[in-house]
C-alpha cells in the first residue's frame, strides 16, 4: 500500500459518506472566515454565572486539508430589529426563573458575528458568552474541526500484517473500528475485518517459505505514544467503561463485540491485545487446512524490512468522524484527536492531540481565552470552553468549501444520532429537522452547539451550555430547556404559519434536502455519558 500523506489533494469535491442513520443535510453556503469576536452591540448584560504515521492510509477522493472561505457574505444583519428583539425576549424568558444560573448562550448570524463593526453584524444574543464552562461532548466539535484542518478526510486507515522470517507482526494503523470477522464495505464499524486480514496472511504464508513451527504474532502499536489514559479522567468513568485506555488498534471502538450497548459499554482490559487475540484466532481458523498455526506474542515494533502479507482498510476518516459526532463516541474522539496530531506533524499522544487542537484554533483566529483542556472528547470535568469558542468553530466549519458535507456530521433534531429522541416537548417539537447540533451531557452539564434554520430560511449559529445541574435527576429538565432555547433560536417554539413556511420557498428546500442513504452501524460505543455514572 502507498504510504499515507495527510495533506494529499486531488481535484474534485468529495461526496458525503454513508453513516449510521438517515439524515437531512443542511445546505450551508460559503461565508467569510472569522477573525476575532469582540463586544456586541446587542449583548445582554448579565453577571458572569460563575509527519506520516507508521500505519498507512489511502484515499480515493481526497480534499484540501486547509479550509478557505468560498464566498464573501452579505453584510446585512442576520435578523431585522423586530425579529432580533423577539429572539432576545424569548431567550430572556426561558432563563429568567434562575433555575440555571451557570449558563452561557451565544447566537450569531451564519458568519459567526465577527466584531460588531460597520462591516459585519455583531452577536444577536449573548449571555455569559465568554465565561469558562464545562462543555461535555460539545468539545468534540473542536476535535472534528482540528481533524478537518490537518487530515485528508477521504483517507482510509490501513491495518497491516507483515512477516519477518518465521514471525508475523500485526501493525496498527489507527483503525479502532475493526471487526473480528470479514471486512464489510457497507459498514463504518467493521469496514476492515481481521478475519479478512487473516485469510490474506495465511494465503501469503502458505505460498512462501513454510515456518518450522507455530508462528508468533507480535503487536506493533508504535503509532501512538505516551500514556493511554488521560490524567483528567475520573477514575469512576474509566472503571465503568465510559472512557478507556486509548490504543491505535481496537475492535468496535474499544469495546467487547456483542456485549456492549451505548449506555453500558463493555471494555476489554487491553483493547489492542484483544484485537491481536482476535487476529490470532482468525489466523488459526484460516490456517487449519494448510497446516499452519499461530501464537500470541508480545508488543514489538515491526522490522523495517519486513514483508507485507496482508492489509485491510477502514472507513474514511470523514465517516469515522461522522460516527464520532453522531454517536458521541468518546474513545473514537480520542483516537481521531491523536491521528489529527500525527497529520499535523506531531506525535500520536494525548498531549500532542490537545496541543494540536489549541494551535489549530489559534491559527484559525478562534478565541482560546478561558480554554482549558484535559482531553479531546469532553469527558473530563476539568475541560473548560466558552460559548464563543464553540460558535466561532462552527462558523469556520460553515466557511469551509466542504461545509455541506462537514455539517452532516452533526446530529439532526428528532432524526439522527444523540438528537434522534430529543426535541419532543411542545415548545421544541416544531424545531425537529431544523436544528443540526452537537450535544454534550454529563451529570452536571447539558450543552448544545450548531446551526438553527428559521422559517424564512435564515440560519443562525448558536452555542448553549448549562453547568452545575446537580445530578442525573436534573438532566431531563435541563435537556428540555436547552432544546427549547434552540427551538426559539430557530423561531419554531410553536408551529410556523403556513405563510411563513411558504415564503421560505426554495431557501427552505435547499436547507433540508432529501435524506442521504445511510449504512447501519453495528457498534455500541459509549455516547453521551455523565461523569462517574451511567448514560442518560
């Protein structure tokens, strides 16, 4: 296989990948890139609520690793004065009861609200927008953005088997969504199967010099470096399986196949060794007829001159990132964060992943004031992000020429991912299909960040973060409040009038095209999970 080049480019625009659920894509046009957000004229005044990796990858249709704006936006205000006032009034009323004193909200036009100057509209609504909050899984937006800036999203990660003498080496290439069985090209999880790799390997070994005895199978995990567990994770979250030691090779996102559910992930003691054992088992099954046998050996780096005897390729990086965002897969976020660091020329460690996220935001002009990082998945209660940082990052994703594809990675209200069962209350149900956003949930956190489409086709970027909720019993009400706020931003707290929907015309049709066909996944990763507790 050719060696992986994270910056490889070929002409043409990539098409959207197949994902776990059917979804309607928000068609998000080009816009002006953010510089920095300053004070907004309409801000609500409130007190503060407190280089190539060792594994290979290839892509059939690659894309630019660095984004650029595709068009200059209109400088007209995102909302007229009447609509802006109605939005402010609706959001004020939702939080006037003081139930959630530790909250942040920022709403801007699709350009992200640059500086509030004469040449660009300012924030439409801001409450504690620059306060440091625990973001939970909305942090994954920053990781997704970082990956999109450094890696070829159409690349596939290659897991290889190489032979040196009478020894085999299973070489990790960053694919943590491996299946134990045959490769399944219709799936994201299990696109690359270890049984298929074993069949290739046995065929190659049987056709060459026969080993004198059982062949040891070593495990090469040199792609990732440093500690596998972030010190910022709660011990209870690790022991319960909500997060787990991270490796560059694993079955079904670091879970035990057939035993995990989204709310109760079952983790192997060592996910990399579990994959190695599954490969050895598949080798022995495939090797019976030609009289070959294989045994588990220790971790070791494959010799430089070893001969490749088999390889399997993962789903594309975009498909994996989309899975990570839709299902809020914590382990996969950590894997992709390390991979983004490698693509940016750093080592594949947790520390390098965090450094890469921060530097990517800085280079893109996103404010990192009050940004505190303990991981790249959002599980840590030490993480701190502002609503402004989140909103600016979403604005940049929408400024990318691949915006339509990138935004398909965000769950759609009432339709896909972690928002499939949300927006069910009377004051939010009419926003189903019109809010595309990443969720964040811990026992003490409920957050939501993305894009809301109003009845006239106007699209607004928003970030909402609630902290200090008090425990699991408070989560349902907090989620409903967040959903209601997003519905108000979409101007869909109640059913829009027929005339309003009709006036949207082609704009609304462009915002919500027919759902894309999706392949159904088979994994059961940990998704939105509270710290030190079960999933909600």
